[in-house]
């Protein structure tokens, strides 16, 4: 029986994790649950699972009266404490954005198995995460479907045998749109993903392909491959999640219908493949084919190119890219800038940074804060103000 801490339990990945655990209560027990601000949803989960304690990342509102009578903790420090809790065997980090870095380092530093769905930890603190993994003796398993696919294809084989990996991208809802038409995009349009059901931040990142740039950086750090050996292709049906080509010319791919529950179960149960009584059908070559691929339209989706370039440049650039992109997405969802202005906010922000190495968490936090400040000023300067804001119901991350 493994005890699991779920950071970001009320978001889309956290909810998927709890669905998986409900089917495997003979193997997993929920030890800790956290959320950022959705205290009512967290209270309901606590009533169901009765964890050791729960954590709210922000202070609850005045008059907060939880129905669950157990221990409530609050604040970023409590999140990191949850990640290193004694008695927890596995930490699933499904936090959104830069806020996930501290808990990632805490879990690995405490020698935990970390199932990582917070790609920003690796983008903003890649070398710090690698160092914490090495020094703490923990274990890092990716939950992103593409990186989980690579991990499954490798299944213990050394990266030295790999010639290249290919990550797939759905292309998002605007895959076939001509560039001029993107000026018409509203938040509701961008939140309608063709194949995946995800939180609002990652859904917008998928629409701009910023998410795929973040995943390229993540793959570079996770698997130690140079950027020149990491490719991306558009695969609209999202059936193949990644392809690993070996030096002997053979390639292995991981296939499955779009569902985060598959990589979550792999991370929870590894190295076993647990039998899972999911009601959804598996991959069927006749029903789910043909498997088609297209090149990435880098000229139409400039955030992809900018993000990969930031990863290659290293130093402050990946942190600044991640921070500026978070601000740009917030500005777009709130209606302050248009869809085509997202890239401008990020690219202008990157001009203020350099390849100076990030050597500590304090360095990363300083660059993150400065990039957010620059990006907010940039967003105010270029904001069109005519984008329709998203509704509160579209927020499903935490």
C-alpha cells in the first residue's frame, strides 16, 4: 500500500489521479491533498478521503467553516511540507506554474518518488531539480503524456542507445487556421481543445504551442538529450504520444487514446503495469487510424520557436519564458490582450534577460519575479482590450 500526496488535487490532473486511485484502493491510500484556492472542493475531497492533513496554498476567506474536521494548513511553506511528509511514499505534483518548483525540490530532496505533472519545475529550475534528484536519492517519473511515453518506450534502457525522440502535438484548435484569422480568437475559442480535457492554463498553451516548447525543454532535462535530437510533429488525433528512435534504426512508439489516466497509472504503479478496469476503450487501429502527421507551423505559432530558443540559450531565458508566458495567458484570459499579442508579450520580455546561469532557488525566484513585472508592463502597453474575458467556470486548474 503506497501513501500518495496529491498537490493540486482539485485541478484536472489531480481529479484524474483520484479517479485512478478509486479503482486501485487496494494499492494506494491518499495521505495528503492540496489546492490553491478552491477550498470548498478541497473540503469535499477531504470528507471523502480523510487524509492525514490538507493544504490550501492561499488563505481561506473570512468565515471559512470546513465540514471536514481534520488538520488544515495554509501557505507555500505548507505545500513544501506536504511534499516531504513522512509516511508519504509518492508525491504527485499537479500544481500550475512556477509555484510547483519548491514542492518538486522538497519531494526530491526528501528522497520521495515524484510523479511530475508540473513541467514548469523543470523549465524554471532544471539544473536545481537534477541536483535535488541526485543528492536526495529520490525518483522522478514524468506524468506529461509525451514524456511518459518516452519513459515507457525506454523502460529502463539507457539514453545512450537513443538516436532521437519525437514528441507529438495535437496542433490545438487553430491548427488549420490562417494567421490573419487568429486575430478573431477569443478565450472561449482557445479553451475548446479538440482532443484533450485540461485546465485553462495548459489549454491556452496548447493553442499557442507554447506548451510544446515547454515540453521540448522538459525532455532535454529529463532525458539528457541535446535539443538537436528532440523533434516535434503535429499529430491531430493524439493517439501516438511520442516516438523513440534507437541507434540501430528501430523506433518504438507509445499509443493510446487521449487520457491523462494512463500516464498517471504508469507513474503510480511503475515498474508494474497495473491492470486497470477503465470503461474507456483502448487503441483500435481500425477505429483510430489513419495516423497522420504534419510539420509545426512555426511562423504562425511563434511562441513555439521562442520557447525552444529560450531553452537552447539557457540561463535566465527558460525561467523568463515560463514567467512571461504565464502572465500573457492570464492577460489573454482576462481580456486585456488578444490571442496574437500573447507572443509579443513573451518575446519583448525575453529581450530583458540573458544566459546568466541559475545557481539557486533564489536566483530562479528573482528572475521569475522580474520577468512577471516586465511582462505585465508589456501587456498593459499592447493590450487591445477587446478580447472577451473567460468566465470563472472555465478555470479548472486548481
